[in-house]
C-alpha cells in the first residue's frame, strides 16, 4: 500500500466510536445508498470495479457488494491505520476488497480504471477538495458513476458537530457549492439526480422538536440544506 502525503483531518475519538455504531451503519450509510441507488440511470446495474473513497471502518463494503455485485472493491483511505480499521470488514465481504492507503487529492491509481466511485461522508474531511474531485473524474471510466453523499457547511458548522467531531472548518461548503464543484470537474449532473434529505441526525436538535410537534420542518427552498446526495456521470 502507498503512503498518504496530502493533509487530512483525523476524526475525534468520539467520532471514531460513532462510526462503529448501528446509527452510522443503518441510518447513515444504508440510508444514503437507499436514496442514491434510485437516482442511477439503471438502479439494478452491476458495477465491476468500485472505488470506495474514505472507507473508514469498511461498513460500506457489504452494502456495495449486495447492491452492485462488484468483482472488486478498492477501499481507499488516508489513515495509515486503515488495515487495522477496515481489515475485518474486507475479509468478511462477499466481494474481493483491496485496501489502498492514499489521500483522495492524489490517488495513485490508473486513469479510467473504475466503473463506480463512492464518496460517502468523506469530502468534508478533505482539505484539497477541488484536487480530489478532479481525481474522482480521472479514475472513473467514461460512463462511470460518482455516488456522492455529503454533509454541508450548515451541518458541519453546527454546535453539536463542532463540539464532538473534528473537521477542516474553512473548506466546508453549501449543497449548492458542492453541486457546482461536481459539475465544474466535468461530470454530468442534472437536477433530477440530486436529492437533499433532511434527516433527523443532520439537525442540531436531532429532530426532537419536530418529534414532539413543537415545530414543523421547513420545506426545501426555505431552509439551508444539511445534506446533499448526487449521482454524477462521467460523459462518454
């Protein structure tokens, strides 16, 4: 495995604990893929090679394997301890998983070598975001798919996240800015392949006041979005 040379911000101890909880596995990873998959041109399509950027503890491996039946998942993470973190999930996965230590801003993998790239709740940890998005475009094959699921500036700058987690605060972006960055990199991303979920865990009160019916959630267009999901295609 190669060694990461670009900066990244390590998660807090609490953050690393949270990434191993059922909330993360079910309400974050699985829910994101449940929302992304229907946006694909063909939701039942098989993808032979998938790059999982920022794989963390590898909880996405089983989901990707079950949904897309890849021959190989290449799991990329900037953390030099990724083998210890993601090795068990890789060994259990029904698809072949190759662990690759590298930073998303300089992916030392060949051009046009992947059919799908998943970037799930990773981009807000990356300092060199434009460089990373250019790398995503480079390593995807023509016609390849980027699954992008991200928390926005509104969420990352909230008091709860600033208190318990660790991120490079100066690079955080709005949903509109993330969409613009994906398009500027060359991806085809129509509005129809974007959704803006307003999930309970992305709100500062964790949805409490809505649950007890003290407030009504604001509709899209009347709120600053906390999450953005996008399915972008590299043009043929």
